C-alpha cells in the first residue's frame, strides 16, 4: 500500500519518540536553568546582579563606594549590571536550547538566535 506519499509508520514512530525525548530534555533543561545563578556586573564592577538562567532576578549587590555618587550614576550602574546579567542569561538559554534541539531551527517566540 506504499506509494501514496504517506510516510512509513516506522518514520512516524521514530519522529514521535524523538519529540517525546526533546520534551523530556526540555523539562530537565527548564529545571537546570531555574537553578543557575548568572552574575552580571557594571563596567566598574561595583554593582552585581544575579539572574537565573530563565532571567528571574535573584539578588543585587552594590559596593558601598558607589553610594557616594549622584543618583543618575547609581541608576546607570545598576542598569548596566542588569543588562549584562540579562545578556549572559539569554545567551546561556539560547545555547542550551540549541544543544537540546541539535541545532534545529524551531522558531520559538523570544528565541530567535539571529536577533
């Protein structure tokens, strides 16, 4: 009954098994990312911000020396550290997802590696 353009049943079964494995691995990766603590710092190194691998804010550390600056400089230092932590966390997530999918381009929202 072959010849109607339908994939062979073995291919369908194999694809289903692969999808199940990716789903299990994705759940494991999610837990791993939740446990990560990724540090980002500002350029001067006097503000540190930690995020999980899923960008959940974990903690902030501000060196006493920066507190003598004006509000604008303090805010800029905090934002710089946050952006650094976010970039590292996002790149880590993307890299781990690429490892998980074997480089498949799944076009998941927010995961466009070309951005």
